């Protein structure tokens, strides 16, 4: 008898739907902020007007904070890569843009494409109000966006 292992999607209450530019400002991202039954905060990217693929999975603020705490300064999207092991390489940079939009990170004045943490008190105050309000925004399910062999052009064979 074989056993199927599944990775269940956590039950999330969507607190906020917002949009922001990517770090390069070449496209616009849509994202959700949510909380689980323990009121733990999570983020996910749900849309991109540019051509970049992404993973729409939920990532906890706690995991993001741990990744940042364990990294060297200054911060780049590279510190978020372990949160998306085996997923689209765009997703960490998109999450970085979301964190910037929410005021949790800010660009460093003296280093291009580098960021530093900000005081999270304003963000947490806004989120705690949303949690206490029992807001639960309803959205269509977000499908995972992946390149597949059927979307790639066929490889040209080398002939001698």
C-alpha cells in the first residue's frame, strides 16, 4: 500500500490586497497579506504585469525575518532565495519589492540595489488593526505559474 504525501495549503484569512512596482519599476506586482489561524502574518505575490514568472505560495513574516537576521548586510533579494527553494528565481526579488512597499525595507542611500530594515511598528500597527477587524477578503484561487516543456520552443538539433 503506497502513501501519498501532500503539502497542504495553509488556511489563510486575506487581510489586504495591494500592488506595488517591482524593484526595477518595469512592472507592477499584486500581492496579498494574510494571517493563519494563529494570527501569524504571511505574504504572497499573486500577479505580475511583466513577463517574469513567480511562485504564488504563502511565506511567513517569521521566516522572512529569520532569513534577514541570518544574512549579511546590506540586504539584497539573495537573502530570500532559501524561502523559495526550487521555485522561480524572480519570486525573492518580487517579495523584496513587496517588503519595500509595506515599509519593512528601504533602499540604502549609498549602495545601489541594496536595502536595510526599517522600524516595523507602523506596519505591525496596520496589520494588527486588520486582524482585530476580522476582515477576510475573498479572491479566486491563485494558480502556480511555472514554465513547462509545452511553453518552451523546441530545441534545434545540431546537424553536421
